[in-house]
C-alpha cells in the first residue's frame, strides 16, 4: 500500500495513538478496545506528570497560567451542567434519572468551588510583586500535585509515525500501534486531556 494511502486511512478523522509491545496487554485491547490509565506512582517516567516545574517571576505569564486553568474549569462545568439538565429532563420516564442528576449536581458544586478559588488567586496577583506571584503559583501547583496521588495517566501521541514511540513503547518497532478516535476524551469530562511537548535544553 502506498504511503499516501496509509496516511489518508488514519487522518480522515482526529485520532490518538497508543503503542504496545506484542503480548497480553495488546491482545486485551484487540479483544475489548480500551485505554488503561496507570497510577502515577507506578509510571516509569515521572517527568511526564510534571515532576519539575520552572516558573519565571513574570506576573503576566503567571496570570496566563491561572486563566488557562480557569478556562478549563469553566468548560468542564458547562459540559457537566449540560449532562445534569439532560438527566433532569428524563426524570419522568427514568426513575434513576434524579439519582444520576444528583451526582452531576454535586460535581457542579465542586467545579463552582474550584472556579471561585481560581478567581481569587487571579485577583490577588494585582497587588503582588513578580517574586510573590511566583510563590503563589508554586504553592498552587504543589496543591495540585498533592491531589495527583489518586490520579492516573494514559499517554498517547498524535501521530503513528514517531520512531521514538515505536522504539521505546513498541518493543523496538516489533510491536503494534492502536488508533483511538479523539472524541473518546470528549465523552467524559472526568478525563482531563493535557497536550505535552517535549523539548531538549541546549
């Protein structure tokens, strides 16, 4: 098959890719397509979850960090609210709908608390020096990191043509690469997608 034909096959819709060595884990995905999220404490590469964070004493950049976090919270809350309303509309035909809606309601309240906290942090920046703002963001990141103790991570890539991924995660180019539709991450907002770019310091 020509290279262009292969490229057309996998690029017709947004996809993400998971590399595996041949073995039980790859067979399990073939039998029942799924993604495995590994607890952070057992990951082989801790740097993938932000073990080292470099923060400059730049108030505008720090505000950008917090505003980006706030935007994600608001988007996630809106999605949760839509699901809550759908469940409420089903309450007359589905006796379990109010129970499902109540769980969504409590999650909405959790988002409200996080949004209020993020707004408070942004508001505090105006009266701070660059050094104080850096300390604020550092403490904020440390609080998030403490919460990661119960988190799990699944690492994927946007292309199936990465020699490094084939080498490290697919048994030196002898394994397989699974394609997953990007939309799977839009179905459940409990999964937070984060794009990561690896760089090499000169």
